């Protein structure tokens, strides 16, 4: 069995005008995961969504792992859904993002209010009642993520078939790392475990920054080995464990 590790990006800047940028903590989380990975065999390949936070997570992970070059493939199929579009279609006030964010800061618990707003916006997006309004509907997003996953699997299985001998295959490391986002990861989990949309939303709410989800695959099998492992953060202390 070969393994695919889905890695969620480090802490970004949820609620700011530029979410697609790791915070300082997010950079450190990514480096901590790289340091943690030193005890494992070096991955054979990296796949990475083409959002800035994905590439930054990979960069700081590589620094923590103390490696310079590993074959990397940018794959937009692993990009996150467009949270700005989802918020704007739910509430037109989000077209003035900075003003809306400033308005939320007036509440006693602005992050809690923002998370509630975002949760409701996601429910509207996933309902199926407004699909034509969005740049990318929920069914389109799910299809994109699953296509990206199968694209990797098909490429790796084709490579395996092309190997000359079983011995040469056995000598090759098999771990593949994919740097992506929580929505993408939860959608892939939904597909494999056949979860409902509401269960998938709950899974997405639990995904920590730089958490690792391990998939196993072969010619006729695809399974989840574990989900949302953030041991590298627990070892450092609870203040390192973040959701957004």
C-alpha cells in the first residue's frame, strides 16, 4: 500500500482582507511539522495547491525537515473553496470586506460572531438551493477535489506498473505529501467514508492547522488510515493548536 498525506496549511489570517497569507504562528507550525517529520522516511514527492498559504506551508515545512529539493507538483485541484464569494453571496455586506470586518470587531467576541456568520454562509452554499449564484458550487467543488485525488493515484499507480521489477519498486519510498486546505481534506474524507454534507461540515470545523490526514491506496483500495493528526502541535503546547 502507498500513502498519501494530506496536510492542511498553517494558521492564516481568517477574517482579514488577505486571508491567503500565513501568520507568524502559521510559519512556525509548518516548520514544527517538518522537524517532526525528520523521524520518518523522506517523502518521494510533494503536491501543493497553488494558493499562497499552501506554498508557504510547504516552504517552512521543508526548512523544518532540512531539505532543499524534492519534486513538487502544483495542482490547483487541491485549492480551497472561495470563502469570500461564499460570504458575499450569503450577506451582501461582505462586498465591503474591510468595513464588515471592522463592524464585527465591535462585538465582545468578534471571532465567535465571524465563525457563526461563516458557518451559516457555508450551509447556504452547501444547500443546493443557490448553486448558480456561486463562482464554484458545492457539487463542483467536491468533483474538483475528487478528480485531483484520483489524478495523483492514477499517476502513481501508472508509475508502479512501469517499474521493471518488484524489487526496484520495493526499494522506492512511497510517501506522497499534499499541501492543501481543510475544505479539500474534509471533502475527500466525505468521498471515501460516504459521509453526509452535514457530517462533512462538522469534519471541516475540526481540522487543525498543519494537521495530517493519511490515506492508503492500491490498485483496488482507497481508505483513511487516520484523520487530523496534530501531535507535533500537542507536544509544543495547546497555544499552538489553531483552527483558522
